[in-house]
C-alpha cells in the first residue's frame, strides 16, 4: 500500500498518547480525524479541561470528535464519513465492535506492557509494584476482550532499581512512539505476522491483570518486606501515591502520602508500621527490615523531602 493512500483516525486522551500522535504526524502520515474524551469540569471554578490529545488536534487543525457514547449512531456515521482505512488507539477507552471493526486494515492499540503481562488500565504502576525488572510496549490488533488481540510488535526495557512510575511512564511514552511508527511502516509494507497471545503463554502461565487503581489499593501494608514496601511506593509515585496513616508530633494521626523510600541501614527492631524519628530521617518498621521515608506529603501541603518536613514540625 502507498503511504499517501493511508487514512488514519487516532483515538486517545492523555499526554502518553500525544508523543505517538506527534511521531505519526512528523512521519508524514495522514491523520484525518482525532477521537478523544469530552471536556470535563476541573478545579473549583469547574472550568472545562481539554484533553492533551484534543489540544494537539486543535493546534494542528485536525478535526476532533468527542463523543459521550461511542455507540451513538450520529458519531458512528460521522466517523464512517472520514473513510479511514486504519484506526490507532492509545490510552483511550474500550471501543465497541461497531467502531474497531470499521476500518479495512483494522484497529491497532499501543499498550504499555509486554502483553499478555499486565492487561488492563494500570500496567506501568503494576509492573513496578510487583517488583518486575523488565517491561515494555506492545502493539496489537483489537478484538472483543480488552488487551487480548494478536500481537504485531513488542519492545522491552529495563526498569531501574529506584525508578518510579513517573519516570517509567515517560520512557515508555518515547519507546511507544517509536514502536507505533515501526508498526505503521510494517502495515504499509504488508510485513505483518501477528502472533496470538496464547502462543506467548507457556507452561500453564496465565495473563497478568493490571486493574485500575483505587485509593484503598494505595494503602501501604507494613507487614510486607522492606523491598516490597519500596516497590509498592515507587510503583504509585508520583501518582496516585502510596499512603499510610501516621502519627507525627503536633499533627496527630494524618493520612500521609509517601512518594519515595529506601531500605534503611537502621537495624532497630521496629514492629511493622511503627515509626521513629532519628535526626533528619523517619524510619518505619516492616515485616522484614526497616524503610526510611525520603519524600512525603501531608494534607494541605505539597510533596516535600523529609528534612524539610521535620524542620517544619519542629517549628509547628
């Protein structure tokens, strides 16, 4: 197929998707329309917040569709009117069959894990929370069940020992843009041998779920080992952030967001969740070993390093 004959509709919402959108555009591919989430009220003034993908589309004079209901016949007809032969989905929402089956070349998705590991909404967080040392990005063709389609291409990346979800997100975003372009080039050249995910599951292995993360999922279990607590904290940092109820002098019990910890050299016998303030550090006991909190946030305050926080406590 000739590159100039390819008509693409791009579906996505957050910043993660923009990097690939930019790469497709800079690769001189023809993006005929963009589909993103409706604007949503944010903040005290309920000002309407536009998605990063929408802002990019408006800036580049590409039509932007923002359906509330993806099965709405009016939206489906409008989408058909663009005569696209390929849809690309990155960080959007589950598509109905009437949408993903529309283009003749299919719909492919970029997912931030090495499928079939971490199917679901939070693959980046879950990989770090589980202590994985490797992850990556995958492109695959959409089918009925979420994140189950045949794999087109994958690229792996090492996870740093102290890396958090924010840093890994940014590296996967860049890697994903490269893989998206590579996948497009292969579609143009008709150089595709998609692999069913079942073929990658060996020895009775099961796909790994990566469900959406809610507040209660972010509460630290101090009975876990120091290593597990550290992985949990960095997997949720900077957002949505791990938390625990902690008792500080002058503040009482407060739900404290914890953004960064390290395994402590302090060998004190602290029970899980018990804390001691030692100089400019906060040491907390776990089920095996102690951890030292390096960065935290309490209600009404921004994230700060521990020394600044303790300094503020003394002047409280």
